[in-house]
């Protein structure tokens, strides 16, 4: 096995949102298609929630790219925390109005009312838990007009559940909760991800036992798994170049998994 | 980037920490098991020593004292520590038939003191020396050795008559009398009668011969002692009459011989 295979494998697990690298396991794939169908229904608002690292951003990005060909859709991955900036961005993107000075909710509604749109634009808001309660309330009112459809993602915490209940309970018509992968799903995820990057040798190194150990360390969280495997292949690459006798290329070593977990903070020494 | 050596060191620390509780548990288990094992072994060996040292003293119906020495014993169950054997065979068998967890055999043999006792006393009743072995298989082997009823030393007198000298003591007779009072055993009373007769106490010999006869009229010796005592008490006629009466229904050769002796005057 050449050393660049480990390096390539390492790069597969860089924690970046790239729909080209998006691996959907069967369960999530079904949820995705169900959610995508809901977008086409006359619903005011859709909610996507789950713990950090469960793939919400990737899910939303994938949805954006899939809808782009058929719908007018806007994705805001980084929250726009200022009210005026938020409405000015919407006015510019949706209504093609470049507003000078501050633009408040009332002014934006007037502009929206004056425009006769023959379509309902879809606005995808990632990390919506970062928006203020006032802005969230305004988004709620905006969705009530049915002139703009919002799809938002939230981290699922106690506080965020409260936000969801208070602001969106009556408006959200569909919601999906994303969860961590199971051990078997995690194996599929890792191997598919590696094979997609043509790293077949390293994909074959993942036996059930090593995946189980990874699952025990990450609890199936995709972000933690990506971080762990990135460091894992970094260590493999280091050994391969400096001390190749210390590694075997048949199966992933539990020792190196644990070393990677120590480095990433999943194991505290 | 990472320092691989530092990472390996941290990993080693982590592994030691993760195995430490298991190691502590395993070590503790081994230590506790060893202590328990040693304690149990010690207790068992202590029991065995106690059992080996135990002197089993058993009294049979004749109140013969048997001092048993355990030659080899390895007893597992402490319930078996009381292997005191009654010399009555049936009783001993009953006891031994009860299931007992004894792994090795217990052999009881007569002690020297027992032999001494036998030598000193002239017991009328046979003394049985019981040898019991292999309780684990619950087989009792009993050997009965009958010691002569009368430990006698026979000396031939120049005249051709037989003189019987007994080695019993007054204490022996008293002991036997006590035992007889408790057990009412005719063999004991017969023994007393003979003892008294030999020591010249013909009245007492007469009484005990009569008592024996009342308990068991089939004992030939009781008739003979009775008749002899009568002769010695100058009641020759009554002795003859008694012997004739006895010979009628028993046809005893000894009784006939005695009768002839009395009638011929040899027995005085």
C-alpha cells in the first residue's frame, strides 16, 4: 500500500460541507426524500432538527442543490444576526431590491406586498438557533403571508425545543429529526465515503470490531467520526512514512483508533 | 500536527488506567479465593486432626470398654467425627447404614489398655473387637473375636485333679455386679456365680446361679454351678435332685458327669 493512500483517506474525512461527498445511509435517504416532497407541498414552514454533528447542514445543502434546478431557492448557511441586514439580504436576493440604509420588518413587508411574485421562493436557514427571538418571531410572521417558505435547521437542545414550540408550533407543517448513526450505519458511512474517493484498500481495513470501537467513541456522530478518522489516517500516514513496521494494512488497529481518540479529545487521559 | 511519541505515551497511560480496575478486581478475587481456600483447608485439616485424635470409647451391652484408635482417617464431613462404635453388632450396623460422608475408612482396633483389661478380667461374655472400615462405601466389616469366656491358666495337680485359678479381682466382680443390676443379663450373673464359686463364696455362688436360672433356665452352667454350690453347702441330696431334674429334660452330658462325680463322692 502506498503512503498517499493514507493521505487520500485522511482528506476524505475533512469536516467540510460538500454535497459531492455527501453519503446518505438508507434511513436518512428515506427521510430526505420525504422531506423533499414536503417542500413541494403548500406548507408555511419546515423544520430540520437534531444534535450537532448529525448531518443537518449537509442535509440542507443537499436539499438546496437538489431544489435548485426546479425551484427558486436561497440558502443561508451563516446566520444573519442583524435584523436590518437580514431583511436587506432577503430584499436583494428575493425581490432584487437594493435598499440603502436600515430596512426593518415593516418596510420589507411593504416591498413584498408591492411585488407580485408568481412563485413562492424557498429560503433555507441553517443554524437558526443563533437568530434572536425577535427575528425568529418576524420570520414566523413572514411565513404566515405564504409569500416566502422557510426551511430552518435547529440544534436540538432543551432551549431550542422551547424555541421551536413557542415560535413554530402552529406554523411548522413538517419536521424531521436527524439522529446519530448506528454502528452498522457508521460502517456503511465510512466505507462508502472511502470508496467514493477510490480508497478501497483503507475501506477494507474497517472490520466490525474496529467500527464498533469507533462507534463507542463517537456514538455514531458524523462530525466526531470525521474528526477521529482524519486523525487516524494522519497517524497511519505518519507511521507509514517513518515506522512502517508498526502498522499492518489488513485491519485498523485499535491502538491507533485510541491514539486518535486521545488526540481529538474523545478519550481523556 | 501531533507528537507521535507523546501520543503513544498517553495511549500507554490510558491503557494502564483502563486495565487497572480489572487488574485490581482480578487480584482481589485471587487473594480472597486464596485466603478462603487456605482457611477452609486449615479448618478441614484441623477437623481431621481432631477426629484422628479422638478416642472413641464405646460400651457394649456388657459394658466392655473398647478403646478405639483410628489408624487412618480422612474425614471430609464433620458429621462423621463421632464414629463411636457400639459393639452390639446390629446397633453398629444401624448406625453405619446411615449415609455419612466419609471418604476414607476408619479402622478401630483394640488399644493396649483394652488388651490389658481383657487379660486382667475374666469376662463371661465374649468381647467383640469391632473393626469397621470404609464408611464411604458404607460397608462395615466387623470382626468378632471371641475371647475365651474364662481366661484361665490351667495347672495340672500332681493328684490328677484340675485346679482352676482365676485372675479376677474383687473389683472386677463388683463392676460386673453393677453392670448386671443395670442390664439384668444372665451371662453376667452366671459369671458372678462362677466367680463366687471359684473364690469359695458358695452362698453367693448359689444365689447368683439361682438368679441366672430364673432369668434363663436353659443355661447349663447355671445348673452346674447351682448344683456344685449345693454340694459345697452340704446339701448334696438337693444337688443330686436338681441335677436329675435337669438331666431329664436336657440330657446334658456335663450334668450327668457332675451327677456321677457327686454320687461317687469325687465331688465334695
